[in-house]
């Protein structure tokens, strides 16, 4: 269980800023809104923000006494990490929580972001459409950004969003994309061991 893993890392002196996404629930609500109305992009973003705030509150409760007592939305502002875990969520429309993760890393001086997703690697093309798509274990920001759209749109399903990628490249950050279902693989990554996933730097 991921809670057990994170707590075992805390014992080693590590601290975590965990930012939730909206996931399938977010896209489902956005799809319904588009079927029943004609929402603006900003309105779709606000629906997404509401769904991921719910996920964030759930995660904060799960970590209990080890987590900051409230979910932090504006992660661009530095504050003292009194607790070992801070749960973050989105702040404003116009980007995904990938952007918030980069802002958070910038605020705390962190250079590594681990993005837990439903994919094992970044591929050179969509593996759902191309059975011959090749997985990528290491890639530069320039090459990665050539594989994804150049701009952010609400509900965009991309390993790491364009806006966040641009800032992460500018700040010299490393982003690791990996499947969040394998706790053992995440543990290897956190322990500095060989893991399955894509490193973007």
C-alpha cells in the first residue's frame, strides 16, 4: 500500500508534497457537462479542479497525523513544512496539476518530480493506436515536448502537460513518469534503485 511506503520513507527523513489529479472522474464530469451544455474551457477547468480537490481531501485524511491539516491549493508560495507530508491540489484554471507540481518543486527547491500515472512509460506514439509504439526510458525535454501538443487544453490526456513541461525544462527539473499501480517499482525509484519508467530531463 502506498501509505505504508510513504511512511517508511518518512522514517528515513524524507518529506513529500503529493498533488492529486482528477483522473477518470474529472473527465467523466467534463464529458457530461459538454453533453448537457456548452461550457467554456475555463468552466471545464473549474469542474476538473473541484473533482481533484475531493481526491486531495481523501488523501489528506488517509495520511492523518503525518499530513498538513489542510489541502494546499497555491503551491507557488513557500511555507514551512511542519508535517512530513503536504497534500496539494489545483489553484486556478488554465493548466493541469502537472503545472502545480512544478510550481511546488520550484518553491521548495526540489529538482525531481515523480508522476504516477496509468502508463508504464512515455512512448514515441500512442500505444493504443500504434501497436508498434516504442517505449522510451530516457528523453530530453526538447525531444519530449516534440511528442506532445504545444498548448494545454482542458482534459488533455498527456504524460506531462505542455505548460508544465516548458517550466520544468526552464528550471532544470527531472520528471519521472511511471505506473502508479506498482508500489514495488515506486519503492525502487525512491530508494535510488533501477526502476521501470521514463526519465525526462
